[in-house]
C-alpha cells in the first residue's frame, strides 16, 4: 500500500506536486491580495465585536458596583 501513494518528498519536494509555476504564482499573488483584504475586513469585524463586548463588560461592572454601593449606603 505504501508503494501506491506518492511519498511526502514526491508531493512537496523540489519539482513535486506542490511547486508553483511562474504563471500560477502571478495568479496566486492576485488571490493573495484579495485574501489580505478579506482577512483585514474579518479582523476589523472581530476588533469591533471585541470592543463592543469590552464596553458591555465595563458598563455591567460599573452598574454592579453602583448597585452594591447603593445597597450598602441604605443601611
């Protein structure tokens, strides 16, 4: 069974299946640019979500401390 499948070196070694030709490289460069834009947009979304979550936590903590302070002052 080992003889049927290509080895790791055959697949990824010099001149193997993982080698990118010059014409393919130019196309992947364009695709890479689009991936960069998409990843940047995803990062911005994640950053906005994290910022909103941090704001909610800060607001909840502040509200909790105020509530506790008011409860202690009532006595």
